[in-house]
């Protein structure tokens, strides 16, 4: 039985999104399950390159079908991650401004027919409860025969969460939490006054350890109540007035004050108190000693870590894609179980379910297409060479195997560095990730060495998904200066040789070189994009950040000083989510001018200003065009060409334009590679390369 779970939006990448609540239609994904086992899964953002994509997950679905070697008509059941009643209510809200059918099943079938060219019978399309999908995604993957299950997020299906008991292949609900008591919205509404918004919650979690909850503890005590029988109430309407009267509101881009840090600490403390209040009650009344967590709030690794150390539960499983993308997993598993193919009771060991890099020849072909920009060497012992780079101070991109499902880079699409020098944290935040300097990085440690460096509860050494903040052993905190947070903690990933041998090898090689079986690991992306997925994505991010090196498959890659003709050899295009605009705008209080923009969203809020010259150049493109040809036809002056290329590269860095080798060049390189492969059986010489 093949079951496809999907979540995401109602429109295509180039279309303007319908105006719907923030808690609906984001983090699109597709997951394909065969007889209860996942065979392919990917978030749409990894493929369409739009962070938290709220688009229809057609690319993700195509990948899943391709990975299984099937077509849509061969799928037994397609399941959407919300109830039909809820979806119909959302569609009614659009009726005034959007000509959409008010029947969610009909609309979904129309979308599938449009994208895949095949009619899908209504009997093969199902809708599932949002929070049940969250809950099943955790319990079915936990390996537990019985556990409490807590699904908690911003909202979905008119609820913000549920608490249930999972037993065998069934689930019994014990409590439901309305959207008016949403812990996700409680957190979100508060961080708006700290200069943050939707999807920034984890940033405030990282800021909280710099603050003291004491000054605002009493104020936050007025924003929620702990009630009998594990119930609670949050007062979302009180948050704004309370904070406006008591703090200086931070706007985006403003510096943080101690006041903002203290509010973050108070917010985190309040969330922890509520979660513990709920779970303590149900732990005591049911006697169940195991816990599963899912929903966006389950990504609060600090709460998870405190639950871990509390001893309240013997074992805790957090679904690694706990946010809404994980509902695609739950929906697929629910359908598989309904069709008589439940998930085997096995603990989830990895989530390397996404697209692979391709074979060595394909990787080499992609790299060689950028020959004017990259220096490429093949290595027989890639782990040792990468470890040497990092031990010598390099920060590298590392791409291997299939990509991870979920928001964490778990060693296949990662930026890696030496975890010891504290300055590595500041360097990566400023020069690669381009984000706030306080934000911590995670350690990846060999599973067998984890207890030497981190304080782990007795008998626990398996933490493969970065779901828990744990304490770094005091003697190791100065040693691991780049990954130890201000409060002496770290968001841990343990690495098993069985689960990910390539990643284990590079950490082990670093251990042989330095004596430290730990690497700094953060997601391979900059601040303007999702985590990279393909080799092409990796090259783009490598060339638009200050990374020292790139490791793709068995290849070590460094940057070359590209000349103007090397840039001219590339093709330029607008990504499908971008559009060009020329508008009248105030450039001073008493002055209007015509300005040019590239917009990456439906309004001018998501835009960058560009010169009139670059605007005119981009307007000449129909689909894709060689940059050299565009320069030849628009300007003769060499200095002006240099300026345009510089501006274009800045827009590329912000993912407002695309630069890539022409497809013909890639095809030529492919033929060259094939010819060379026929002439020699030599797999390539080992190389030794420094971080240079």
C-alpha cells in the first residue's frame, strides 16, 4: 500500500498566496509511505527555495513519486493535513476575493489534476485532523507500545493542541486545547514586541539564557493561569497592553537591551511552567512513563531538555519534523494504518529521506560547470581531508547522501567547523549565516563519546535529532567554546556510525587530528534561503558566503578569483517567486522618484532596490539569458559592466536573481565526463589540500 501525505498551500510558486491566517498553509511537504514505512519525504522549501513555503507541494510530491518509481495514479491514498470542514471554512473566507470552489476536496483534486495531468478519484483523497496527524507522526515513530502524546502548536483545525494516550496502533484523546489557549500564539504574540515574528520563535529561545526572568515574572503571571486537572488559560489579549506599558518595544534591527533579554527569559519560563503543569497532571493520573511530543512548540529544545532532566518520564521521543511539515508524515501513516498497514513498532533512527546528490559523475559534472569559479579536487579519503581543513581553522560546507527531513541539518547538508575556538561562533554568525551574534550553534558528537562531554541522564546516549538542550560538562565548556551557550548548555546531536557512516567518519577523523570527537554543526544556508538540497544549491551558497571550503561527495572545492568573463559565461534569470517593479516612491520627506525593485513576495515589503541599469538588463530576459550577451547588448563601458556584475551578485546573495552555468555547458561537461570514464578506469588520485 502506498500512501502520500501532503501539507502546504493552494497556489503555485509564481502565484500570489491567498490571504489566510498565519497558522494555516505553511511549511509544505510531501511524505510517501509504503506499508507503514517511509520511503521518501521532503519539504517543499528545499526544492522551490522559498523559506517555510506556503505553496502547493508539487515539487515535493514529484520527488516522492520519482523516488518510489511510481506515478500518481498508483498511489492508494492521498491525505491532506487538515479536516475537510476546517479547509472549507478557510475557503469561505476567500470567497469574496478569490474565485475558488468552496469544496476542499474538489479544489485539491483540481490542483492534483493541474499539476500531474491525471484525474484523482474522490475516494482516494482524504483529509485528516491536524493535531491527530501531529500526534500519530510522533507515536508511530517512537517505538513505544504505550505513551502519553502531547501535540502543541499555534493552531490547526480550530485547536492549538491535544493530549492523548497512544497504545498499540490506537490513540485515545484525553484533552483538547482551543486556539484561544494556544501556547504557540502566546509565544508569538509576545515576541512581536521584541522585534520578531512568525517563524522567529527559536531565536527568542536562544536569547532567553542571556536574561533574568525575575523582573517580569509577576507581569507574565498575569498573562496565564494554571487551573485544576492539568488545564490552563492564556490571556492573549493582555499581552500587548502589558508589554506596551512596561517595556521599550524593540523594532526589527534595533539593538537588544537587557530589558528585552529579561522578557525573553520570562516568556520561556512561563512556557515551561505551563507545559510542566499539563504533563505532570497526566503523568500522575495515567501512570504512563513515556512521552511523545509533536507540534511546533515541540521544537522548543530548552523545554524538552528540562523535561529530560526532570525525571518525570523514563523516555521522551520528539518527532524531529515536529512543525507542520511533520503533519504530512502523520497523515500518510494514518492512511496506511487505516488501510491495514500500520507502522512497525520501531524507534526512528534517522530522517535521511530527501533527494540524494546523485552519483559521483553527476556531482563532478555539476561542479565542473562552475570551473571559472571553483577549484575542484577528488579525494580518496574525504573525511581526513575535511578534518584537516577544519583543524586548520576552515569553516566548510558539507553535503553528502540524501537530505534530512525537517528543520535541522543532521550531517548531510551542514556547515561544519572546529567546536573549540569561541570566535568561530561569532565568525559564522556574522560572515556566513548573517544573523544575530548571540545565536548558538549545535555540537555533533560521536555517540560513543557523548557522555564524556555532556551531562546525560543515566542510560541515555542516543540523541540523533538535535531535539534536546543538554548541559555541557563544566570541565569541557571552555574546551568547546564555539558550541557552549552562555548558560553552559548545547543543543546536542549524537552521531551513530551505523546510521550515518560518512558523517561519523569525518567527526572521527577530526578526533584523530585533535582529540575532540565533536564538530560544530549548523544548517547549510544563509539567512535568505532554506537549507540547501542539491549540489547546485550548495555551490550557490558557497559562492555567496565566506565559507572557506565545500565538500560535495568525494570532492574538495575551493573558490577561484573569477574574472568578468567568468561571470559573463553564466546565465541569469529571475526565480519564479520574484518579479520586477518600477514604482514612484518617496526617497525623502518632500521628494518622490521612480525606483526599481525586485519583489520576492506579493507586496513591496519583500523587496530590494536595484539600479535602473540592472532593471533594464533584467527586463530583457525571457526565461533565462547569458549574462555576457546581456552586457554586450546593454553597455560597452568596462567599469559599468563591473558595477552591474557587482550589483547582480548582491541580488544573487539575497536570492532575488539566479546565476548558473548554461544548461548546454553542463551537457557538454557530462559528455566529456562520460568519454573520460570510457578511456580510463582510474578513479582519481588522492589529494591533500589545506583550507587556503
